[in-house]
C-alpha cells in the first residue's frame, strides 16, 4: 500500500492506494518561499517592470486607490499594502488621501474581523478601507470594450482616484486563465452587469485554466483594466504553503505576464497518461471552505481522468455549498443544455458552477468526502458521497474495476496536470 496524505480543512487525511494501482502523486514543482517576503515586495517596488516607480508616478496632492483581494483569495495583502503605503508617504501622499478597496466582485462585503486578518490593525488605523459593492447606485461608466462590447462600470472611489494600484496573487483561474493583474478591475471593482457580461463568455472553448491566448474573458478583463487606466500593479506568486515565491510590480500587462511564467513553472505539470480514478484535494482550508471553491480541484483533475472514470473530491466544506445561485441552478436546471441556455439568456454568477459541475458529471462520476450533509451532496449536487476517503476509493474500484489506475492530486486548486501529447 502507498499512503498519500491529502490536505482536508485545517488538517490532513490519508488515502491508502494499492501499490500496483498507484500511478503517483501529481504535485506542484514547488519553489521555496523567499526568506523575507517584505524585502522581496520592497525589491519589486524598487525595480518595477515596464513602468516608473510609484514615487515617480504619484504627486503629493493625489488621491490614491489600492485594490486588494477579499477573503476568498490567498493573496497576502497584509504584506503588500504597508510597503505601498510607505512609498506613497515618502512621495508626499498623506494617509487620508489613500483608500484601500476590497475587490469583492459579486461576493459579500468584507467583515471587520476579515479586514483585520487581510490588512492588519495598523493599516486599518492608517487609511480608509471599503468593500466594493457591485450593485452600488453610483458606479462610473468608463467605456465599452472594443472586441466584446462589454459596458464597463466601476467603483466610484476607484474610478475617480488620481492613481490606481492593483494588488493580488497570480495563480491559475479556470475561465480567466489566470488570476491576478487585470482581474483586480474586472470582476474585483466592476458593476454586476459588467461582470455578468464578461463571465457569460465562459462557454467559449478557450475560456479555461492556463489559457490566455484567444480567451475572450481574459481579453475583455484586460481591455476593461486599460479603460480604467490602471497606473501600477503589485502581484505575488505564492506556493501551496502560502509563502511568497516572487513579487512582480509595475506595468499592468508586463508585470502580470512575468508572474504567469513562474506559475507555469510551478503548477503546470506534465504526465504521461490518464487514470481511471483521481483522488483530489483542493488543498485544504481556505480552498475547501465550501463546494463552490473546492470545485476548482475537480476542474483540474478532469484533465487526467478517463471518460467514465471516477474523481474522488476530498474537501471538508464546513460552509456547505457556499453559493445560493449555484444551489438554485442545480435545483432548477435538469441538464447541461438547460444550464447553457440559462447562461446565454441571463448569466447569474454562481450559475457557472452548476454548468461546470454538470459538464464534469457527463464525463465522470464524482464521490465527495466532506462534512456536508449527504442530502445536499447527493440530491442537489448529484454527487456520490462517502464518509471516509478509503471508503470512497473502495467504491471507486467497484465502479471501474479492481485494476483501475489512480492518480492523487493533493493541491488540486493550484495544480494543472496535462497529459503529454501522444500520452494515453
């Protein structure tokens, strides 16, 4: 037997795979975190890519907006924001002229407790911090994207700032290709209709993980960020332990693309064949906080499982499904075609998860190992369930045969496995 430990919530669980069935564990080619993350961020700010430094961009009288991620993303804003504030102060910008905006997209507002966790007390005492509301009445129209015709409405504080700074982490995203960069404008500080119009393009075959070329969602986000006139970005790439590997600052596109290269080096993993069974963990908390977030692991595992195979999703989901629209669409739409029609007619965020899950279920069977009530998992989300991961594996073998080959993916939300061309 081979013992494979998989992150589960804030702990780990062990799956025991018979040696003859085990193809291996698909893991990131992790790079170690830098010894001093703050120093690495300061270095990036001093050596911007394709741009002047922040202190050369701002003037003392400027109003500055800094977009940071909300609590659903792992970006270490508490490390990134203080060096930015210091640099702005050195250029003569006063704290009262700086606003930090939590780029919530369509997510709920950030709570005070979360804000402290994201930014730290000291930053919150220094500058104003607000949550973006995509339904706000005072959004500002900045133009239409040329290629896809999306009307871009943005947060007023952001749109009216003299200097606009984006922060975030660059990682895979399964319809924008990658997170980071331009994504801190659309969806982060965009209006609901703008986001809906952009995300409805996820039916496009190029709207997928690790693809930027010809990806309409990415192109549209990029154009929206240019319409917003972003002045500067600071992004980091982190490893699965959440440590900063490298920081990238400067031009909206150039700094982002440098980060993308590092993500590919770490997380794009080539394998020589597909398996009958893939056991995948999203990567533990916060990646498996609910089914809505944890699903990304399934999406990546689909690349290396045979049609008719089984994916075992090991995800604690202490917050249950995590999205009411996802739930409602799973109840409302009986098949994939109906969901596709729903997305084309009136795209509602959350509905896309129903689309992806139904699409996945056409290809494979999914067994969920979680703390979610079976009733929801089985009746609403059409998943098989098992109380323990080894029970799930036994069931998977009974479904596809005792000679089935097995891959394990411990950090499924972050790993993009790909079968080499010519591979099975």
